[in-house]
């Protein structure tokens, strides 16, 4: 679990308008968000029905896609 040491920027009425986070903690937040995105993509891929193809065929298709 991340520990965040945030500071709030407020307007004259005391309403929160922005938040400041130390850069090291911000980088941890970004990394955690990327991990969540990866997990969602994995779950989506696992849930999609597909027929397995031979490894060699997959490599050929990947290489063909790079040339386009």
C-alpha cells in the first residue's frame, strides 16, 4: 500500500483546488496505475475466446505486421 504525503492547494474560501504530491510518490502512483492497466488488459485477453495457433505461425504473423 502506498503512503501518500499530499498537500492541498486551496482558494481564498478554503476550497481544495489542487493537490501536491512528492515526485517519488507520484512515480509510484503512475507505476501502480500502469500495473492496473496491465491487469485489465490481461483479464480482457483471457476472457476473449480464441483458438490457439502454433508458435511459428504467431511469429510469422507478428513479423508480417511489423513490415506494414
